[in-house]
C-alpha cells in the first residue's frame, strides 16, 4: 500500500500521464482531419477511458500537491494555479453531462419555442397510434470502430418493436432523397451551410416487428439542421423514421420581428447580421424586445441565444442555443483561479520563479573569465541599382498625386490608390518595384498608373512571377517571370484553363505543389488583367445607392449619365454624354498627351475633379480623410517591417558576437561595453519604431492589427522583443537572441504566402475578446520562441566549447538555462491565459467554450508540453540543463503545429478566417528540422560522455539544475 501511494504521488508518473494525454489528444486531431469529428469523439473524446484518464490526472495532481507539501501559506500561489485545472476538469464534466447545444430557426413574424439539438438521435413515429419514440442518447458512427445500437419499445397490438444497427454508408448518392427535399421546399429544413460531402449519408436500420425483420434506409444530410421524417410501410404498419437532431421544447418563445444583414459599402460581403426578436414568457407575463448579433448574446432562464446564420432570402434567422448555466460558471471560475495563480507565482518572492533571479546572480558571480580567440569574418554585399532612364512613362510626381485618390476594394474597404497599387504589384511580381526595358525602374504606384495609360506595353512585359519550373516549361518561358501574353495562345485561349479547373476541383489536401502554383499564377494573371482593363480601379461613387457602392470606369453603371450638382463640372469637360466612363477616358487621353509634352496641368485638374466627386457623393464618416490617406501612403513608403528585419538582424549579430567576447575575455573592455550599450539603445529604438508601425496599421485598418497570419507574425516579433527586455538585466545574449528571433519572424512574414494587405474585419472577429485573446497568446508565443532560440544557443555553447573551457561553459549554460526557465514560465502562463480567454470569446461568439476543435486542442497541447518541460527539475533523471534545453527545442514543435499546421493544413478547424493560403512546406524547413535533430543527437551523446563533469566543484550543490 505504501509503495502504491509512493508511486501515485511521484512526479514521474504524473508527467508520464500528462505526456500520454498530450499524445492522445494530438492523435485525435489527426483522426478528425482524416475521418470526421464523430470518429474522433467516439474513439477518444467521448470514450469512458478518456474520462478515467481525466480523473486519474486529478488524483495524481492532488497527491503530488500533498507530497510536495504545497498546502502551506508560503505556496498559496502554486496551490491556486494547480487547483484551477482541477476545477476546470470538473466544469468540463458538468458541461458534458448536464449541458447541451441546439439551434433555433425563426422566420420573420413567426413565434418559435422549439430547439433542435446538435447531436443526432434516432426518432420514430407511428401515426395511426400516436406513438413517438426517441433514442435516449445521441447516436454517432465511427469510420474506424465497429458500430452498433439496439433500441426497443412497446406498440399497442404489435408487442415489442426493435431497431438494430445494420450499416452506415458515407456520402451515398441518392437523387430520390434530394428530390424529396426539393418537393417539400420546407423552410423548417433550414440549411447549415456548405459541406465537404456532395451527398447524404445513409443509415441502414434493421427493424424487427413480431419476429419479422425489415430494413429501412435513413438519409442523413449534415448540411441541414433538421432532417425530414421518411415514411415506411411494413405490411399493414406505417412507420415514420428519421436520424438527426431531435426537437426540444423550451418554456418560453421567441418571435422574429425582422432580420437585418449589413454589408461593407459597395460590396456583397457581410459586415454583420442582427435579429430583432420578442421574448415571450407567459409564465411571467413577459414580452420584451431584444437584439441578437455577433458577440451580443441573449441570456434568459439559463439559455443563451447567439446569432449564427440566416436564410438565403434574408427573411429568417438561425440562432445557436447553449444551455449550460453551471458548467460555464464553474469553468469561468477556474479561469479566474488560473490567472490569479499565475500572477501570484510571477510576483511572489517565495515562488520558484522568483528564486531563479537569485540563482542567476549567484551563477554570474562565480564566472571565471577565461580568454578565447574569436575570429569573425563578415562579408557585406551591397547590390548596385541600375539607374535606367525612364522613357515615355507617366511622370512620377503625377503618379504620386493619382495615388492620393480614394478607391474601394473588392471587400468594400476604402483606401488610397497607392495602397491598392502596392498590393497589386506585390501580388503579381512579389516585388515592390518593377524594371522594364524602355521605361526603366518604376515603383508600384508609378507602374500601376502606367498600366492604365499604356496597357498594350504592359501585356508584353515579363512581370508575372512563376515559381515552378514545370509550369514555366508548360508556358514556354525561360526565366522566373512571364508576360501576360505568355499565358494565351494565338486565338486568345488561356493556356492553363484545363489545368486550373482540375486543380480547383481537388480538395486542398489533395492538391500538389504544381496545382497550388497553377491556381496562384492564374490569380496573378486575373489581377493583372483587371488592372489593365481598369476593373480594379473603383474610383467613382454611384449617385443613387443605399450601400455606398463605387464602380470602375468601364463598369456598365459608369455609362449612366450623371445629373444634379455634378453637371456643373461638364462646363469644363464639354462631353456629349457626361458619364464616369467618359471622365476617365478624358483623363487617360490627357496623360497620353502629357507623356509627350511633360505638361500635366490638365491631368492634375481632372484628378482634382475626381477627388471632389469622391468626397461630395460619399459621407465623411465613410471615406478616410486626406490626412489619413497621406498617413497611409507614408506607411506604405516607409516599409517599416521590411527594414526592421534587417535592423534586428544587424543588432542581433552584433550583440551576439560582442557579448560572447565580453563573457569569455579575461579583462573587461570599455570599448566593447560601449558598443553593446549603443546596440541595446538602437534595439530599444527599433522596438519603438516597430510599435509605431503596428499603431499606424491599427489606425489605418480600423481594428487591432492581429487578425490574419501576417499581422499575428508582426505581433509575435513585437512580443519577442518585449520578452527579451523582460530579462535585459540578466543577459545580453538573451537580448541578442531576441533581435535575431524578431528578424527571422519578420522575414517569414515577408514570404509570398503571407498577404500584408489591410482588409475589413470579418463579423465574428469584431469583438474586444479578439484584441485580448490574440494579443496575450501571441506574446506568449513570443516568449516560447525566444526560449527555443536561447535553448539552441545553449546547446551550441555546450557543443563547441573546448574541453579546457568546460567549467566556464557550464556556468554560462546554467545561467542561460535559468533565464530560459523564466522565459518559458512566462510564455506558458501567457499562452494558458490567452487560450482560455479565447474559450470565453468562443462562448460569447457561438455558444461553446470548448469543443475539442484542432486549434483549441493544440493550444492546450502547448500548455501541457511546456508544463512537462518546466517540471523536469522534479524528475531525478531529467534534472540537467542540457535535457531542459533539448526539451525547450522539441516542445517548440507544438507552437509551430498550432500556429502553422492547424491554421494552414487542417481543413476542418474553426479558424479558417485566421488563415492565409496554405504554404508549400519549403526545403529550408526540412533542412532546419534535420539540423535540429543532429544538434540534439550530438548534444545527448556529449552529455552522456561528460555528465560527471556537470558536478564540477565550481557549481554549489544547492544551485545545480
């Protein structure tokens, strides 16, 4: 008994159990991706053994807290933090067994008091005998395990009727079922949205009536919230069966007065939706009006109603409903305890985290400065820029004036033409400037305007980037770039037409590298085509529009004659038909003349008229002010994050070299110390510039700048520098690592598959929870990233320090390991807090705080993995600085998986709005992975060979890791 108690209270068993949980839930996400959610739930999440694993974790956690004597006043912070996870598991259990989720569909002026569960049930009716029967529990089917169920009930005069599982067929074609749905045209069968499957599934049920067996095929269409009953006649008995959500009656009703769908100006892209409803509760003689919209929930009698979707005709609303009063509150209380515990641990003077400062100081005081020779060869290459003379192109000064006009983008956002030009040229060529024969070097705005004035010339220029050699061969081009004409045959047929159709028809997971490149190149060709014909240039506001729609000069609406106060402008133009199209034609003709004469007076005047029209016909609160336009152009031209990545790299390399020299020199060098101080000052300045850039982006876009992959990387880089400053007093090596990390992240952000374009925010992201959740979790990732880099530096110091320097290397590695432990602790806390704030956001947005989707699961895996790493010091065989740093490197894979793997390669997640185009896994990434594996392998070998040396008398026993 004593041995069992000792085993259960051991840190080793707890960490092994936690590691088992990590493997299990990680595996579940891959099962869900390969098969479906039901399969993953049945196999893992809803399995009894998974519940027992959770109970075992609680037991082990409590026993370990007792064994480590945490139940004392001095360790109240640790008690609160660890206890929060116990409360969290209990809250999840309450939600699982006592809460449920459902949907409600209401048509305008309709009153509804019935919900339909998310879980599917088997339901049966006998119309002649007024019998209704529903399975007691939801029924799911796995694509891996054996499926079965047995249901029975009594029917008058028929005895016992039994229903047994026979088979379940996925994605089975059945036109009869589709026709049946179309014939009914029943609004109650409201549609959930698009589905990966083209056809419904089929459940085959064996029915036993008076010892005779019959078969019934029930179709289940997961794109519909309600499944219709299907009628069967077995001899003289009529049965109606269905497999799908079951109705749940609630003690009050909702009446929909009207549903409103708002859209971004000038586009069909929804910006928000709201339902104006009347809450009717006859029990309390209550009748109240409420608005339900994204992130604005109706709470009543334990039920929460969320705006989820709507009918195609915009006359009906679909609300998701959550009933989980106690489970939610218990879980929210656990989040509060977790945040409180984390704060107390970070600031308590008696916590292990605070004791790390003391250890770092003592290790630093013991350093014996030894001399080593550091040889550095730096090669700097500054490419020359060919200054070609621009011939017959539009004047640069005039192009800049044109860039200050306002344009409406495809998603309804109003921005400067300059920003549109920058986005277009970058997407077409991956360059910020274009060099062509005859016109020389042109910046994005210059080239963009010249494309409208001289489209024939630009169709021949090789400016469309083609990355794949196989595709270049198909097109018959030799270099990396192709012209617009290269994509068309002599009879004007698009060469890639059949290839791009085949690529689009494939699932994202089945598309090859060539398929993806064909799709992207086709997009570039289309963008250039729309630029050359003026379709992208929506400069003109319609005179009569309810949605502030703007059009391009060749749009059919641009040929409608203008009237009203605008007619006074025709005194200048003298056009027979005063239309937007003719105004733009007049402008382009004037620029063609100006290109020859160099006199842009008339062109400038027409620009002034266009600018006047834009502001005269559009409310001031819709379009950006002139100051905002100028600031946006300044932001574009500054290229803040492009230059920052080079500055961060330079500072990082300089600091790394100088701090290594400083750490290993026998005598202190004042010149080196001065250069280090100057470098740190420059880094602080770079951080302020970085902050200013993100502030500008926030102001210009109108929302927090972390709503897509590009912006989140900017935030992670910013948070990484902030993480470095948090330990600036301990180690300049860490600060050097910070700068290098920020540089690498900004370089990744600048890769082609991250789009830097500022866009409107999707409705679900319009929440203050977005700002808090993404900011905290991204800064947490920054600390973990810095920990990863510092761990690599530690291993490199350990590996490449000669044997005679082993004592000094031990001290440096040990000091940096303690610093790394501080960074990982903060990173883990921030990631945990950010993750569970994200759960609150999810609960406020669509009514469930935890659904085991891939993003949530992998965020939890990050927390658990780093929890294991930070508890290595409690496991005897893992108490080694080298093992800790190896763990910090390996555990970073969970961050990469969460940020890149889930967002870009998992197709069944809830975070598609946070994803850009799925990037091709690059060769350098494979090389990096192989390099890290070799680094870890060699470090393990050297650690085993020299493990006795880590007991060097220079390091007091009390301060060993």
